[in-house]
């Protein structure tokens, strides 16, 4: 039987792998995380401008509606009658006095709605 033939190669033996800084300097740096695409939110609808609505009372300078104004007058008329002790007087006169007082307070801005 023929003897085992050995092949000679001209290749140099591989260098041993190094560890530490030398190994990491040649290694590829990890890829930076991909930035998520920024999505702009949909544009908000334009804010509606405040439109001065005509007063429900039809009276200029009154910042309250007709129902609220009537409630103020009703309470004021009650207190006018109470000051009198609910004796005598006229409910319509109390109402008219209360109406004048509430209108004055609303016009002066002293009564907060």
C-alpha cells in the first residue's frame, strides 16, 4: 500500500484571535437604532371666533340671557318684599324696582353671570 501522501501548503498558519481592545477596534460598531419616522398629527381645525350674539333680553350691555335675568329679578323682588315684611305694597312695584336694580347692576358689571 502506498504511503500516505502529505500535502505541503505555502499558507501561513492563522494568527490566534485576540481579545480585548484590539478585537473590538476591528469589529463593526453596532448599528444605531433606526429613528422612527415622525408623523405630524393632523392639523386641528381652526378655532372658531367668538361671535357676539345678540342678547336674548334685547338690552345692550347685559351679559346674561333672558331666563337668567328673569331669575335675578325674581330673587331681588322677593328680597324687596321681605325687607317690607311682606306687609302691604304691590308685587308689580316690587318687580319693577327689582328690574331696575338688576339692570343697573348688569350694566355696571357688578353682577357676575
